[in-house]
C-alpha cells in the first residue's frame, strides 16, 4: 500500500486541474481550516458523495497503565470523526 502525503496530493491535483501548486495548496489549506473550524464549533460538514466530518463526545472512563497495571482516570474528550459517504464507499469496493 502506497502512502500519499499532502505535498504529493497537491502535485496530483495541480497536474489534473492545470492550476499552480501554490494555488492548489492555498485552496487545500483553506478547505482544511474551514472544516476544522466548523467541526470545532460543533457543526457537521457534509461533502455529498465523499463523507461527513463531525465531532463526538467520549465519556470519562477508567483505564489501566500497561506498564504498571495502575488504574488511571481518562478524562472526557471531544473527538473528530469522519464517516465515509456512499460514493466513496462504492469507489473503494
């Protein structure tokens, strides 16, 4: 399995759209910033055919330190979540 980083993704999009890497990079950074800000506010961001970004609440719970076996308290947290849409799921099958 090949891993593709952000720079390679920018390069591929620039090649396909014939836009400059600088422009594609700026759009990608802005898109990620907007998605991050909206889910930080508790909003759900849906890109039809691709998927949905949202946050979920994770309750506080008891855990165990694997090195010492000591019981520890893991605090509640808000976590980002992505759910793939039908179009993405179908494309990957």
